[in-house]
């Protein structure tokens, strides 16, 4: 499965498997949330604690792609963490 412009992350579960999660309105490979408008640069603030930003996909794997972003399940909001553990 592709990663499609850093819109997806892999989340490490407690049993050692990884679950693919889509993160809305965020791109991890961009420079720290800076957005350029003409000559003016403004900082875009992302609320990573908002559970509506995450879409948990029904894919789990034991070995994520080598170029993927891997985060731990404890770094996500509780609502999303419970969904990830049940996939």
C-alpha cells in the first residue's frame, strides 16, 4: 500500500502489529506547518488531539514500509486508540 504524499501514518499497537491511519489536513513532509501566500508566510496550527482528524483503515501489518511514519498508539487520542486496538 502506498503512503500518498505523507497523509498516512502507521500506528504501533501493543501486540506488535501496525495499523494504517489516514490523518486529515496534515502533511508531515512539509516545513513545520508553514503556508506561503504570495510573499507572506503564515503558520498553520494543527490540533493533533482532535479525533475527527483520524480515519482508521482496516489494514494491519507486521512490517510497515521503510519510508513510513510510525507512531505509538499512546500518542493518539483515547477514542482513536480504542478503535486501533480493536482492528
